[in-house]
C-alpha cells in the first residue's frame, strides 16, 4: 500500500499563540489549529508515525505538526490553564502593593544555610538551635520539623533545614521563594569548593543577601583570608575590604562566633525591612511532607502571611484538609502560627509536595473542590505522559536499556520510583533526570512516597518498568508478585549508589545486584521494658525463620526505620537460636527503642545475583 502523501489544507491557521495541552490526541489538536483530526493523522503517517485519532501524541509530534502548518503553539501540562481559575476561586494572594506592605508589621527573616558538603551546615544549624534552647527546657530537646526559630535580642530568626541545593532550587522553581537570607558556609581549612560555587549560584539566582560564615575556625589550617579572597573574586567583597558582604568567622564545634553571626543576620534583616500582615487567611509554602504511621500525612509549612489556625481548611496542590493540629518547632501544640513561623500541620488527606504553596480556602467546600480538580488534572497529566511515552516507542527495563541504546534508536528507560519522604523522592528524580542523554530518555511511570506495594509491581509489569526504592522496601505480597511477574525491584539507601547503577546500566555495565533474600518476618505485637536488657519486642513470626545474629531491618509501613543486627532472641524465658513461623518470640532491640506495635521486623541475607 502506498503511503498517502500529506498535503496541507489551505485554511489559515489561528493567529497568535495557541495553548495546547501535552498528550493531546489528534482529535483535540486538529480543531484547535483549524485542521481535522484526519489531517494530523495523515501528516504523522507520512512522517513514519502511526497513530489513531484518539491516541495521545508526544510533544515532538505536536510540535512537528504545528511547524508544518505554520501555527505558533505553547505546550502546557494538562490542568495548567485550569490552575489559573482555581487560584481565583481560592482567592490566592497576588503580588503585594508596596505601599500597603510598608504599613505591615516587621516579620522574622527566613534563613537558609548552604555550602559544600562537610563544611559544617548541619552542625552549625544544630549549634544555633541548641544555643538558643533555654536551660532546663526539656533537657534541650527540640523537635526536628525541618525548620526552627531562634531569638537574638529583640529579633526572631527563622532557619530552614535545607536538605540540599537541588531541593532549594526545586522549591524556587515551584514558586516557593521562601528564603530571605542565605548563609554560605565555607570551611576555613578547606576553602571554596565546587558546591560552594554551586550554592553561590543558587543564592545569586534567588536574589537574596548572602552572608558568609567561615566555619571551622578552631582548626589548625584555618585560613579565613584565603576564603575571603577566593570569594571576593566572585563578587563577595568583604566590608573590611571596602565591599558590601558580611563575613562571620565561626566554629560550629566550639560555638565561637555564632553570636556574632546571629547579630549580623538580625542586622541584615533590619536593613531588608521584611514585613507581612498577620491578618486574614494564611498563605505560605510547604517545606517538607511525609506520611507518619500514627498521625497520617504530616506537612511542615512556613506561613508567609496571615495567621494559620487550627480548624482552617488548607489546600496545597491536590492535598487538603481541615487543620487538626499545629505543632511548633519545640514539639508543642499551638493554636495559631503567624508570618515566618514554621509549623507542622496535621489533618491533610494526603502527603503534600514539598515546595508547593498552600493557602487557606474561603471554606471547606471550596478547599475540597479545588484539591479534587487538581487531583483530576494530575492524573490526566501522568496518564498522558505514560501514553505519550508508549506512543513514542515503548520503553525498556534497566536490564534491557543497553541493548536498546545499541540498536541505535532513542532508548527510553521506564522507572517507578518510591521513596520514604517527598524531599528524597524529589532529590532522586531530579538527579536521575540529569543522567538523561540524547540517546537515552527516562520516563517516570510513577513517583510516590511510601513502601513498594503490589499495585506498584502490577504497574511495573504492565508498563515494562523497573522499580527503584529509596529507603523503602517491598512488602511480602509485592515481593511475591515481582517474582512471578519478573519485575525487577532495586533498593537503595544511598543516592550516589542508585545513580551509579543507572549510569552503569546505560553503559551496559550493570553491576551484579546483591539480592537481599528475606529469611524471616515477624510482626511486633507489644514492647516490653525489661530491667538490664532494655526494650524487647514481643513478636509473632509470620514467615521464614528468625535467627539470632542475623541482619535485620525494622519497617513501618514499608519504610525502613532502622537497620542492624538482632541482639537477643528469646522463646518464653529462654534464649533461642532461631524461632520459626507461627511462634511467638522476644527480640532485643539493642539501642533502637522506637518500635511500635504493627511494625515489621525483617531478617535477611545478602546473595549476589549472577548476571544472565
Ligand atoms: P555538612 O555536610 O555541611 O552538613 O557538614 P556537617 O555539619 O555534617 O560537618 C561535617 C564534619 O565537620 C562533621 O564531622 C563535623 O563534626 C565537623 N565540623 C563541623 N563544624 C566544625 C567546626 O567548626 N570545627 C571542627 N573542628 N569541625 C567541625
């Protein structure tokens, strides 16, 4: 059969830019560009793409057709246009009028600490936090909620625990420009390093004031002058040298200079004259979100304006709910939170996305409706992506990717990524995307927070995908199904290892996988405190055999909460070497005390899987 030749119809194309949703079908696309579905299908056919009128098209196909007929288009994700309407319904706050802002009260600055790995960000944040804990306050224990506030003289400062530069930028990309001041940490004995410069780029892009903390001043090789001249070259000229950048010389280890740093931060904040109203419905950003067994979805949010109160109908992306409780950075329940305050929010119906903005809706009904509409569009968007990936030629599993690359066509690696929290999920997918090459594309069939379930395996089987788990594990049903369906599940706890494996697979050098064979599984029924022995988990062995001294991990809802070795194993009052399925036993928890009933204890062995 001859391929029919395509001849463009003469009808004029629409004027101006036409908005087209990604994954549109020929039937959607044609009429929007004054053509018929048949025109689109015929054109694609002459270009070697066989599609039906109702099949989702890839971005390239849509663009190809638009170029052919001379139409100007803008591709948007499904729901993007609708989002504008939803924001109107929610009465989302617009940019603030400067005149009004100047009448608002001063608010605390929001500070992000960045710098090269190991230069002391974590210790510095801990030091600032603990220096500020009033003596005797619950033994200095504060809750890690992803952000905290300290007071310095008359001023309050808000610090965000940023997991990394990528997360900082991911938040900015989503419009959550939460940071007012960046503290750039540089180790005095190490000087400016690659990630210092990366941090500097991120901070510059955010257009916020930067203060440099030269850390590790207690170290022998400390050379603050060198750090200053290295950074002066890049525009951060110290005040002492006639420039405008403040430098603080500190030691996160001894605490020296921290007061000075805090004072300087307060000073910068004063100059910046940061203001926000505490009146009206709250709006702000989600800093971190995860699923907690006892408490359900938990989100740490930063209130940017207005006052957030218990009982408010909150919407963030497709998550929503009436705020059930607010918990501050000291672990206390509070009723309200004002501008620049970080709080944990309980009561949402699902795990929010970190970096998303949140608002309080005029009423609960609107909140629910908006979230539902967004959920719908998210689903359409992800289905569309799968469909267009499929339309673009299938896609392969990890073990087949090299073959596909070698065959010369553009290879697509289909992945399902599951992680413990949204922050790590984002970090993993963002880093994975950077591995894409011209000849290898990645397609995320599903990205989600939580353990690997039977559903995930089912989806992997139907979409020819490999499952990557980060700090999570498959449950038994998922494992069994993966065996029968021959779905590969690879589990990681270190992001570099994960990236290295994927990169190697693309080079045809996939390293042998160490399969962790689960040897026994016990469910925690009750925790006992035994004098001298500490905590003992009373368990029922559900499958396999639990052996003393075997490697073990504790799982809560599929997420790894601890790894180590079994210290002691008892049947009734006696020590036992092993306990088989169907029996009860007591398992000593060594230094890990945080088990709850319902948690799973899994013992495993590592075996190398030969490459076939
Ligand atoms: P991060 O990767 O930037 O978060 O760095 P960490 O806070 O984890 O610090 C890395 C290492 O440097 C840890 O072993 C810290 O104990 C150590 N460290 C951090 N600050 C100081 C400091 O001021 N002096 C000294 N001597 N060691 C420090």
